[in-house]
C-alpha cells in the first residue's frame, strides 16, 4: 500500500490506492477543515503536495498560482502512490478551544448548586449493597425472587416494579454464590420501574455517570461521581464528524446518500465520545463497568446521528424529525464504553432545529420557573432562541451561516491557537493591536474576533453602516487596500503572522458577518413581535455556547447582534448543554422537568409568513436600519 507522509507532523501512514487525502489525513489523526463535507466546493481543505503524483479530480476555487505551487484540495486529491503532504495551519481542525464549562474539579457556579438542591439529589443510577441468606432444602426460594424481595424492602419500592434484563439474569446464579450472597446491585430508577443493570460481589466502590454534550463542532464529557454529584474530571475535543462537513445540513446530506454512510458518520461521533471516555477512565484507573448512567444533550441532528436514526426529513420541508422524546437505550446498543446494561438517556428536542441542547440550556437557566421574562440565546451556525417565563415558552431557530464559526471568511477559523479573538485599531494611524488565542502568531480570526473587528472597523470609519470599505480614509494607511477581487484591511502583516502571509479581513467577509448577525437579531425581533413583548420587558438575556462565551457585549451591540440593553442584563453561562446533562443525571426530578420542557415549548417556524424576512432585511445594516433600536450606538 502507498505511504503518505504528512508534514510538519512527520507522520507516516499506509492507505489503499483510491483514498482521498482528506480521508487519509483523518486516518492519521490529522483533521482538516471540510465545510462542504468533501464536495470540493468550500475550498477549506487546502494542502500542499511536496512529493508524488496524486490523481486530482477537481480544483474547486484554487487559482492558477496556487496550483503551480502544489496546492490541492484534500477532498479532491486521490492517492495513487507514495506522497509527501504539507497541511498548513489554516487548513487544520485541531486543538479547539473547547468550552468545558465553569466547573473545574467539581467547582460549579452557585446557581447550579442551588438548582440541584431545588430539584433534589436523586441520581438516575444508584448502587445498593444487599446481603441475602443462602438457600437451603427447606428455604428454597429461587435466586431472582430472593434478590427481588430484598430489593423491594431496601428500595421501599411499593407497587413500583423491578425489572432485570436477560443478560444480567444469565449470570446471577454464579455471582450470588461466588460472592457468598453479599452483592452490590446497580439500578436505574425509571418512572416505569427500577431496572437492574448490574449485580457484582459486594463492594462500596463509588458509582459514576457521564454528562455528554454532542455539539456540531465539539464534544464534551463530564465524569461525575453520582453519590456526591462531584465532577471528577472532564474532557473535550472536536467532533470527528467534522470530516463530513462543518454544519448539520452537510452531514445530513452525507448520511442519507446510502445506509453505509449513516453508520460511518454515527461511528465518527461514537469514536469521539469513547476516546474522551477512555482518557477519563485511564486517568482515574476506572473500569467501563464503573459507569452506570449517561445523559446526552445535543441538537436534533446530532442526537439522531448518535443513535443511527435516519435524519433525512430534518432538512426537507416541513422539517420533521423522527422523534422528539427519545427512548433510552443501553450502553451496549449505543456502542459506548460503559457498563453494558447501563441506560443512556438523550435530552428531548422541540423541533428539527431546536434540539436537546436548547432544552438542557432552558433547564439550567430555570427560566420556566420565573415570573420575569428571559431571553435565552445559543449562537452558532444556527441561532437558537427561547423566550418566556413560567407561563409560556416560545422558541425558534435562524440560520446564521458558518461565519461565527469562521466559515466563509477569508482567514476565518474556529477558536484555536493562532486565532485572533480581540482587535484594537488606532483611529488616526489604523495601527492594529491583536489578542491571539494561545499567545502565538496569528493565523486567522475566530467568531468573537470577527465581531470585535467589525465593530472596530465601523467605529474608526474604515467601513460604513452597510459594510462598504472606505478606501479614501484620512489615515492613508497601507493596511486599507483594494485587490483585483475585493477590498481588504490587513490585520497582521506576513512577517507578523504564523502562516507567513498577510492576515486580512475583506469587504465580503464583513458582509457575511452582517448577514449572520442580521439573522440572529431578526430571530430575536420576530419572537418578540409574535408574542407582543417589548425589548424592555426582558429582565435578562442569557447567552450560551462556545462562541457566546467569548463575546464582547459592547461590540456585539455596536454591530447589532444583541439588543441594546444595559450590560447588567446579560449573563454568559458557557456550555449550558453539558450542564443540563449533569443536572438531569443527578436528579430524577430535573430529568422529568426536562422531558416536560420538551413538550411545553412552542416552536415558531420563521420561514412561514413575512415577519422574519422583513426583520432580516432591516437588520442588514450596522447596527440596524432603525437606529432608535440602538440608542447607545449614536
């Protein structure tokens, strides 16, 4: 088989002839951007062929100059023999700044402790130490009846049934006798009854559970001791499904091409979760059998792909998911490295584009139990929004596009080392100061940096309210220039940049950000209009998610992404999805409330009627067509 050498990693692997470089790189654990899912249209997977002659089946938007230098699209380049490939920093999908949450070694926000206290600490899985009397010729009750009777007494089960699966029952006789009738029984407490998931020799070892956030971009896993509620450890990484596309639509398109693809993309996320879980277990010398329960929160598409459920109709009008309430599955059926009969619970969704991650966020904000009106926003490729209080909840989703994740931006990238996250521009000289993730040389700019940058460009007069570059700026700076294709502003000169080329933001980049922010703000305004609520009636705005956690509120208001309200009304809660998973894992009552929230929330389809489009068109200015909505910006 041909050998592929990847530089500068100096990593060599063997692959079959006919393998794409995108697939080969993934096999080498070098993950490359692929916004279009390998279709050759996004141009994000650029690599340089240093040695060898691959088959090129497409060149996409590569220029003749790039092709002459050996630049190829990894998804359109096929292995025919030995190759040496360079993967440049801007093409890599590695080392994400994964938002694990505020918790570090069990430290949580006070409000999260309060919520657990409010719902009550009653984990989904528990362990009971049971000592039975041995059977005799005269006391000859069968093994399961003997254990069942003692469990009913200890659990105070009343009329609630206790079930035991065949896989556990098959080994029960030997376990009881080898343990001399002193056993520990792991059970999951369900509304329909108790489920025995393990019987083992008696011990007082702690029991653990998993809170899992399956994001489109990243996956986060908390390892939690169930009896104490402590977060023992946490681990996060990018979602390996990213090789099939940056967004849910690209992944759905790939998944439904054939049955093999659905299983392939499912295995990618299972591999991601299990890799994280294996690292957690090895760090703490735990066995998979110590993990007795898991709660998963993710958007509707991520949940269906995790379970291997056909997502085809999520993207086809009228946009109907397979299910809203998700039946629990065993870890064995889910394919997770846990106690085989442990139950895996998935958060319910509301609609195709308002999923379990948003229900989880709604639970941890506790907005459904407050009199005051709260606006909850999770900003990413989609902007998911929930508005309401204890009496009513409405939700919607608006397609912001990939700009906030760095997609469709000339030097756009996700939040990873080398990404510009803050920009300061001198109004007289246009000299630039940058804050870069990882405190290294800049390679590109991430979503929070783009918001910051566009606000600063507007303030110093480099762009007008429509996002047009003003080449006649009084500074006369060489940073502001026209090219054959566009106008651009240089954020970092080549000698100051990690990629040895000028890092710029173009007029087209700015227009993409305006469209993205316009969609989110139009979604907010549409919900407010539909329930006849004035913006001033909102007592707090809660912003969740990785992108939202790094947003600068002032700059977000300046460009019209967020409503113009006092800074004290805004609250950033980080990864609310994994926090909601943790809360449900540790509290039966919280899990039941989560299921009720999924049923209670009203979903508004923004494509119906003209309200959203009217609001969207009005929002395509900085900060807005109606400046009265942004009094602090002028």
